C-alpha cells in the first residue's frame, strides 16, 4: 500500500447541545481530520479525538496538530507499507500522542480496506453484527429534566444509559433515574472526580444496582482503584487510566477494574485497541468501545471495532443526531430497530461530505502528491 499524499484538515463543528462534565462544558469541537490518498486516488479518512484543552488527557487539538504536521505525516508521505498494522512500528520513535497517531492510523485502515474492497470490520476481524449501543449524558442539575431525557433515549431504543456524576451531584440523580427505570442498564461516569475519602459515598451507589461506575478516582490511581474495587460491589470500569496496552494489563493484574473501556484514540489506534480487546477476552474482562464526541468518521471506525467478539457490552456509540445537527458523513448514523448497523460498503462504509468539510474548515496542510485535495492549504 503506497501513500502518495496526505491532507490534514481542521474543522470547527458546533455541538447540538453543550456537553457538561465536571471537567467543563463543550459547546463546539475543534476536530482534526486526516485524509490519505493512494496513487490510484483511492482515499482513507481518520479523525483525531483530542480535546480543546488538557483536562481529559494531556493531548489537545493543538498538540495533535503539531505532532501530525511535524512528525507523523511527513514520515508516512510517499511510504509503501504492507498495511495499516505496520503503522505502530513506523512511528514507535514518536513517544505518546495516541490521539494524533490514531487519526493517521485510522486513515490508513480505511484506505487499506477500500483498496481491498472490504468493509473495515471485516479487515479488523469483526463480524459486522448489529450492535445494541448506549448513550452518555452530561451533568444535569434538573433531575426531572434528566428523567425525561433518559426516557426519550430509551424510547429511541438505547440499551444502556450512562450518567456523568461528581461529588455532591450523584446520589439524587442516580436514585431518581433508577426509581423511574428499575430495569435500566444504568451506569455512571465520574471522570476521576472522587478520592478515597469519598469511599462511604461511593459505597452508597451500590444500592442502585449499577451496571458499572466508570473512573471514580484519578487517572494515575491504579492501586487505589484496586483498593476501592475490593470494597465495592459495583464493578469499576477504567477509562482515563488506560492510556496504553500495558496500563490495561497492569489494571487487570492488580484487580483495579472488572470492566474495561477501549478507546482507539486513547490507545494509539485500532491495532492497539484490537490488542486490548484480545487481552480482555483472554482474561474474562467484559469490555466495550467508548466514544469521544466523534463525528461519523470516528464513529464508523468505532462501530467496526465493536463487532469483535469480546466487546460484549453496549458501547457509547450514539447516533449522529446525539451530538450534531448535521454530521460530516453521508449517510449519518441512526438507530434501526434499536441497533446500530456497521456499514457493509468498503472501508468505513460511509462517504465523508467533502463539500461540508471544506465549508467547516479553518485550516489545512497537504503533504506529497494529492490528486483530489478537499481544502486549499499550505504544503507541508
């Protein structure tokens, strides 16, 4: 597979409604898109999920842009590689920056799958099965509104609901939702906002029969998570603590979690995410694919990954209308009879809307020989 040219595009995309966690409020996303082109003018697309500020991880849109522009895209321009799985070896000398790497690697997976005429899920070893999915809801101070919102998503066919919580905003919303929906697969996500001094309060959550509690403690606290898991009946799921495959292996060994979230942008791409899946499957750890306010490009890749057999739990893979008035792919993703259906066309299976992307673009860089650039920009 030869990469004749690469294009890095930054777009600004407003969220349909602000997304609120204890880390802050997101009203708009700065999103980096990577487009890889082959000599036959076949193209593959990837998406960078880094945030606008270093609150969720150390990576930001700006740091990812710098690493892609200066180190990753120049290295791959004009290269001939056996396939997307070679990417990790070619970029091993660039330490960290998993979201930046995942964006480029995602474009290579899409390009390779299109060249082979395969849907991405088949190239990854998945089944293409329809997926029951969940939805993640931001902090909501109006409990009645929260209950109404949960009901609306259940009516749409979502199989799981996750509530964001923080100290002082936890027991009341969880109790209200559980009382109204006693059979709901309900989980909560603290984004690391609690400490061991909050053990008594966290233990109160055991009474609500939660599916899991995601990342209750800080992202470096694997040992403390192991201590907490030993006293909670609710399974702990780690997210921010899993920043590489080695983190996952150590967390499982320590007993720091009973469930794992697998996010390709957090691990450096689909190949590493697939390896994390294999480790969870081998050790009997239920796992699910997490989303990161993705557009349809990132969502398509997450859905393809989620069809692997070890992802037994509904992932945060909501339909396009959850976050966007209009997605940047055609067709947008929607639930059909309560399930998401991974596309069966080659590659990611949906068509990035080049005209809309060009209209949203605020900058671009081109590398190598591009026959069909989306945006006019500077040459790297």
